[in-house]
């Protein structure tokens, strides 16, 4: 089975976003800013994931 070339990058991006989310939760001002911009990151990322071949 062939791997999608972005698979490794997708895991890295998810890990990076997890780290940012973890840190953002500790600082109230950063948490508020992250909550505001997160939907604009999540929706296109989800659309890209949905349209990519398995």
C-alpha cells in the first residue's frame, strides 16, 4: 500500500498544533487568541484532509 506523501507532515502538523494548544491553555491571553483563530485553521485543514486520497 502506497503512503500519501503528506502523511508524515500531517502527523507533524497535528503534533505541533497539540503543543501550541497545550501551551496556549496555560496563558489566558494566548488562549483567547488561539480560540479566535483556531476555527480558521481547523476548517481548511479538515477540508484538505477530507479531499485527500486515503
